[in-house]
């Protein structure tokens, strides 16, 4: 360890999850859960399309017609995220899920569970909430904090490493 | 604050803006302006498609026919960036702009202004200039420095946090 | 240099290469080789689609039919990576390669050589190996280590800067 931490102080690892693509979200969870297993204090900040990971499966959500239209296309739900490549109307993600299962790699919903077990904090971006018209009831339980970029950056500036995914 | 800074020394926050997609560019500006508001010294390094943010709206640019063809497709102009998802020939970005306005979130051209007010430095990548055939007159005023990756990295290695977006 | 390094200790720069798109991979190599030229110790961790950079050109690879199908679509080979935009069935990358050559910017295969000359370490992600069904013989020579996220993060937590690309 290059820089000694004060006693009782954990090293921090943070990730901004901007993408809602299954492959990128899996990469974010693999890094986050690995960092937590190594004893680091981990926070994941879900913003923009990344919030789909934490949304319940509903037909749509939003306060006005424009938001409802956007959120109808922009489906939420951890188990129905698209792939960033070879999506093929859902065939790609289905293939990938089987391939992951064959290798005993957790799915996104399973990773959310594991993250909770490892005390990884899940943060949801309130700025995205406002322009997408989301409400807290559109989201799953287990979100640790609803906050903006300032709260996130106050953490990230102290982190040993942080990524934008 | 984990590591004390020498007196008169500001913490640094840097972003590489590689993407030219409106949603990612907005995320970059939200992080950058928030960091600056928190008192950090912020530099944004625009490279590849990210340079479209700082380009003037022209039919095309470039020195040879290949560059002109590429830059005709790869439209510049902060107010006509595509979305990374649901672009739908421009309908998606139009919807998103209205949604952002309803929530009083600045547009990309407004964020460029705000960045200037907050003394955020805007850097343009000279390597991209060379292979895309850009000239300084293709770009808006207010760019603080034209430089390469070495100049950028000399900053980033001292930053508390830096992202590739 | 903000923080003094112990004598004989080099500053570290790390990149996760998640993307297999030519433009993003070039950005990763430009940052990595620049950092190495500045005297930093550089490691590049290739994962998911990024592993295509280090794959040999074969019709396909994988251990079962699903993996073979995925890897048939997901072509490997440093000289046939797609562009993240304007791919146009390969016309975009072909145009970009000519534009890069006109500006004497190395191609991806050339950058792999240069990375070796600069003693940049190339790491290949074993987790991706498992679910994509890759074998070592599917890959080019010159990979320095086959490892997982924990090995990578042990490096990244000590880095002056690290990116997810």
C-alpha cells in the first residue's frame, strides 16, 4: 500500500454508473464487489441510463407525457438491460446471460444482492430524477442515498480510484 | 479532506471528454461545474468526438476530401449533439432538451458559458486536430489551450479525481 | 510533481480497456504510451470487448456453440476493430485508418508494438476468458499477465491516475 491510511480509515473506491448497458453494468459490479472484497469502502453512483439498474419493472414512469414516452423506450429493470453491442432485440443479452451462468458469474440482480451483503453503498442521482420525472416508488428497495453530484464528488475526491462507466 | 494540500494549492479535477454524445457531455459538464463550485481547479480535455462540443456549426471542415467527408457526417456544434441512445434522427435529443429545460438544467451551450464563469479551463486535443484536419477557425472562442496528451496527463497525474467520459 | 515518490519508485498509470472500438482503443493507447514516455509505469487491463485487441484473427473461438456464435459476431484482431460511430460496415474504420496514416498516427497493431517497446504491461482478464470461452492460443504473443479484477485493482489503487475506457 503506497499511502498509509490513518488507523480505522478505509481506502475508498467509487464508480459512476452512467451506462445502462448490461455489459458495462456487469463490469462496474465486478470492479465494485472485488474492491469491497479487498477491504475497500465502495460507493456506486447511478446516474442517467445507469438508474435503469435500480428501477422497478413498470410499463413506464414520469410526470408528464414527454417523460412517460422517454421512459417507455428507456426500460428499467436490472434483469432486462440491453447489451452495448449485438443487442439484436434482446437475443444478445439472452445469449450473454446463459454464457455468464455457465461460468457462474452473477447476473445484475444477483450482483445488487451481493453489493448489499458487502456493504457497498448504492447512490441514486437526484438530478436525473428531476428531468426524467422519476419518483422514489419507481425504484427498488435498498438504495442507500438519493443525492447529487456534489455529494458524490466529496467522496470521489478522497478515493484511491474512481471510474466513470 | 483526506490529504492536506499545501497552502494556496487547489485540489484538481480533470475530465477527458472523448464522447460527443449530448448525454455524456452533459454528465461531464455537471461533474466539472460541480467540482469547480466546490473550489476545485478543473480542466476539461476535449478529444476525438468530444471536440464537436467546441466546433462551430459549419457544413463541414477538413483539409482533404476524406476529412471533409468524415466531418460532414460528424457534425460539430454544441447545440446539435446526438444522444448515445434513442437518437431517432434527432427526435431523442429534442425531447431530452425540453425535459432538461423543464428541470432548469442548462443546455450544453449554456454549460460552456458557466464553465467560463467558473474558470474551468477548456483544452482542445491537437492530435485529433491533425488527423481530422481541423483548423482553429473551425472552433468557438474561449478555448484556453490547444495541447496534446502529455500536457493533459501532467495535470491528471496530480488530480484528486479524473474521468474518461 | 505533487506527491514525492520514494526513491526508485515510479508513478503508476493504469487503464481498463473495456471497449473494443478502434477509436476508444486508440485513445487508450495514446494515453498509455504518453504516460510511459513521461516515465510512468503503465499497465493496460483488457476486458470484455477490449480483449478483441489482443485476439488473433480466427473465424471464431469458444468452447460451446453459444460462445462460438457470440465470438463469430464479435470479431477479434487488432486491425479490424469497428468504430464506435460511423462504422458503416467497415467503411468508417477504413477512412479513419487512412486519416490516421496521413497524420503519422500509429495503427492499433503498431501501438501494441510500441507499448511493448515502452515496457507497458498488457493484462488480459481471466473472467472474460471464462464466459467467452477463450483459450490462450486464441491470443497474440506478448501478453504479460492473465489475471482477474483483484490483481488489477491492487495496481489501480496505487495509481496516480487510472481510466475506464
